[in-house]
């Protein structure tokens, strides 16, 4: 059995880490290098850095942030935000990213996933899917939303995950916008729906309140759990999370 991963996420804007609720009301929570170093010391398996304003601002990812974070950590690092081409991805990989996450650009031009996988290998390509429940949930499905949660894409999230994996994504980073920053638990129905349909790893994101929520997400089929608020605000730590998961019989690194 593969070990499960615990992954802190750093949403960045203007060189600082920010966090909000449902992608809105962003607040400053610290320095990316300081937080990254802290999380590595605490046992994080990987780190994800998403430049949340890059696409909306019409610019590339802040490369300097990735370079600075790589200088202080050795764990795997995924960079996302503002990646619209192979050259954009190469710039981030060249300064220390191990994987790149694409969202809006892949929805607009799905063949980008194939181009990235052909150039860098499928293991380097993460399809980031932000989605919202249709009609308030209740089994109606989930719609993909792009441009930092501001633009519905009229695309079913599960279908897009399947297509994205087929086109070259080696991993799916699955975020429930409805749950993001709310600390009301992951959308386990969404996680299960995607995990049953794809053969690549699924990283669950959006809504973690406690290690028990992460346990629920892993039991629903996720291969890794990602969180931000509860780590930034000291609600729990990576080390405490791994201890709880281990006690529940989940094999962690």
C-alpha cells in the first residue's frame, strides 16, 4: 500500500502567504520562506505554492517566490498559478519546482496537459481543479470554476478529471470552493466521485478542520490531503496530523 501524504498549501499574492474563505477576503498570514521551512521541519511530505492572483492579473507565476522557497527546503514542491505554456512551466521547474499545477489554462486549452507531460513527464504535471457543487449539492454534481474561483467553466468536475488524466496529468489537486477556508470538513462525496474514476493520485483540498477530517478524506479515496488554514493558524500541526492518521491505521511517511 502506498503511504499517504500530508501537504501544507501556501497561497501567495505579492510575495506573501494569504488565506481566505471560498477564495475571498484574503488575509496575510506570513512569509512563504518562513512557513515553508517550518512545515518541512514539522514533517510535511510536500509543499504546494499557488500564486492566487497570477491568472487574474494576467501574469506569470512569481518565480522569485519559488526560488526563495527552494533555497530553504528540500521536500518536493509543486508550483501553480499563471502557468499557460510549456515555457511558463519550464521557468518554475528551472528554479526548483518539482511539479507544476495547471488550472485555467488547461480548461481553455486541454492539449496543454499533453504538451507538458511530453516535455517534462506525467509525474511533473498536476491538474488543479477548483469546483463548486451544482444547485447547492445533493448529488447534482460539481462544476469547474476557473480564474481563481471567479468564472464558472460549464464543465463537470468528474468528467474533467477523467479527461485531464487521459491527456497527461499525473495527479489531480481537487479543491471544493464551497468548503475552502470554512473548516467544515472536506467534500467526501466529491473526493469519492473523482477517486473512483481516475487512476492517478487525488489530492483532497478545501475544508479541513482537524486530522479527523483528513482521515475522512483519505478513507473516501484521496491519496493525499492538503490544508492551509489549520496549519497557518496553529489549530493543528503536520506532526499531530500524521500521529492521528497513524493511530487510525493510515500508513504515513
